[in-house]
C-alpha cells in the first residue's frame, strides 16, 4: 500500500497558529514547545522548581513565538487534510546552541565540516499518526529546505537502540535511507549522523 500523502509547510508567523494547535494537544509533549536546544543553558533551577508544568509551558510558548517572530526558529509542519499532525525542528547550528555545550558533543571535537552546519534536533508526531510516515515526510521537507538555503553539513542524533524512545530524535534507519552516515556514538542509545547536502 502506498504511504499517505502529506502536505508540509515551513514554520513562520503565518503557520504559528498550526504549530500552536499541534503543541497544545493534551498529553502529547507537556511543556516542551521545542525550545530546549534553542537555549544555550536551562533556566535557573529555582525558577524551574517554582513553576508548574502549565507555567513552564506558557513561558516556553512565549519564548518560541518570539524566536519565530525574529526569524530564529526553523521547522517543518506536516498536515493531513489541513490538520497539523507532525513537526520537525531543524536549523543552522546557531539556532541550537545547547548541543555545543553538551559534554558528549564537545568530547567528539568534530568541527563544522564543509559549508554551513545544520542540525535536525527533534520530531513530534500526533499519537494517532505515529508509524504512518509523518516523520519521514517532515525530514524530507527539512532536507529540501536546507538544500534550497545553500546546503552544507547536516547533523542529526537519532536513536540506535530499538528499546529507546525514537519519538523525539527519529530512528537511525530513517536517516540512513536518506544517505546519512554514523560519525560517532552519542550516548548509550543515540548516534551522531551526518550527510553532506549540496544546493
């Protein structure tokens, strides 16, 4: 059977309401709003402990909206019949500074590689649409966008252990099918993978 055909759109001021609708679905992604990697450091612990989950979610939502308004947040929304059902965050390395600060990443001492360094940090797929090709559609659209913006080295951190949760990082096999190669292990259950993408 052929996989479903999804529509994809870039995250922007215009598609912000769709991103908001996806992340506001109850029981899906808690307080995340995909700002974790966009922060250089986590908020102070005292602040984290003093806020409820709902307050953290609202703080993250406001922060994400400002990043989108300022043109400092890239991502792909996936739609089924007009309804947002999935998401992939990507962007130049400057948009995901938290990765550079990570001990595991610093130990690898990889350098940027040729051209711009891009990162694909996470995926979110509506529970009812998991294992139906949504993440693959989002990844393909992200790679097309990166290619149109000049290409370069594209980096991802998918899971390699079948028992590990792949919902946020995608699976290594999904990236392998698109020409990514493992550069190094990245913790117990992930790999750092790269692909050179020409414009």
